[in-house]
C-alpha cells in the first residue's frame, strides 16, 4: 500500500477564557496552534498524525513539506518499522530531536492510524491492549500569576469531575492554595518546567513536601542533566517525573542513573507510537512508571490515549486545561467525571471534522 501524498495542515484554536489569563514563556496564552498531518495511500486509506505544534509549528511543518514528506511518497505505508528506521537514518545529520523528530512523530502516528484502519481494529487493540472503555484523566492546569487564579482553576477542575490535578506553578503560595481547595485526598503534581539548579531544586522539593505532591516534574535546568535530576530524586524527598522533551536514548540514560520515578514520553515529540512503545518497554524493565505527556488536542492526544490503553495496567491521561469553541475532534477530547473515553473505531478511532478544519485552518 504505497503512500501517495503527505499534507500538513495548521489550525489556530482560540481559547475560551472565563478568568485570569495563563502565561507561557512570559507571554499571555490565549490560543493553541495544532499541526496536523494527513497521509494518503493508493488504496484510498488515509491516516492522521500530529507533530508538536506549540510555537514551533513553522519549523516542523517545513521539515515535513520540504524534506520528510517527499521521502515517504512511494513507500509502503504498512511497513512502519522499516520506513521509520530509514527516515531516522537519513535524517540523523539534521538532529535527533526538535522539529525533525516532531515531524517524524506526526508521520508515525498517521501510519499507525492507517494500520489500525487496515486491520479494522482500534489502535490500542492492535498494540495488544485489552478491551478498555475509558481511562483516568488529570487536569493539567496552565501557569497563573497569582494564588487566587490557581484557586479559581483548581475549583473549576474539581467541579468538572477531575480527581487528579497538575500545577505549573513554581511558588509555595500557589501550591498551598491548590492543596487547600483540593483537600488531602486529591493527588496533585507540580510541573515546574526546568527552572532551578540542582541545589535549588532540592531546596524547593523540601518546601513542597508538606503539600504531599504525587511527583515534582522537571525541576532542573538543563533538562538533560540526568545525573543532577537523580540527585534531586535522592535528596529532595519527592518522586520525580520528567521526559516530555526526551528521546528514547535520553530515557535509557535517565533509567540507568535512577533519575525518575515517572517517565513522561510525548508521542508528538519522541518519534510517535513506534518510539513510545520502545520507551514503555525500557521503563517496564527499569521498574519506572509511565505517564505520558499529552498537552495537545488532536491525533496526538488520541495516540496517547491508545498507547496508555495498551499498557498492562491503568495509567493517567494528561488533559491540558483549555476550552475551545471549536475543535476538530469534538467530544473525543473531553473527559467525563474525570475519565476520558478510549476511541473504539479503527485506527485512532476518530476522524477530524473537515468543516472545523476549514474554519480554523491557517492559510
């Protein structure tokens, strides 16, 4: 089944905000961009993928349109391992992470969507998972500038039925505010996005201990300092999570030095479903739990759900706390009572809405 066409589509999705505006990189966050990839085949079967699109989509799109997409045309869409191996070998000179790997991730996800459609199986069953209707989701709150805003959005998440929460705060007052609203029984995690030295991270871990976080996420700059991260895990008194920007080789090094309690591969960054499976196997051998990063809303989120559903034991799905008037997957991205449905249709199980794509598309 030969690939005949690879198309990139960018969507601009304004957020619906009913309170304080979140921040990212020092700027107000009021919208999300989504980079979709559609792969068509000579058999008339098409697959959808998603490459990491936040802020970096022009580079990822260019990598697909000018280099990687043309390499795929004419190749067998069902020979995923061979194609991904060849692409990685051909592209190693342009880097093993960043836009090139985000592009490969999008291609890989679309190929697995095609594979599931050809087999007439939902992806998680194709990957060996047992029948599963839904999975627990956690509300991944954005970063806010005041404890009062954290209180507001924590209350909203609980009202929506979430029973697991993630904060993106780096101050004690905000974490305290969330814990006071959530009470002692709701697990809270703290994603700090790599702000501190090792010694600073250890000191902050000690300050956060009284709030009993489930994990402290990415506390060290740079994130590639796996040995430093292992020091924080050993001396900080908290479980450590990391890996949203890591490659498969990075995860092996993390596991070798004992850096993490929870591994967080991102399917739109790590190399798609194929590499996600490799990371999960490495983690299982190392005795590390896997809770994938999934701060996106398209085929990447669906692929994450399927990969988690294929695991032998239940794990959490990250649901970035954003509301949109329109999204191409409609209710498939919306948890209910703190759980998100596992799509049961072939492949990823949900087709993006063509009319919504036309409305949101960036030309």
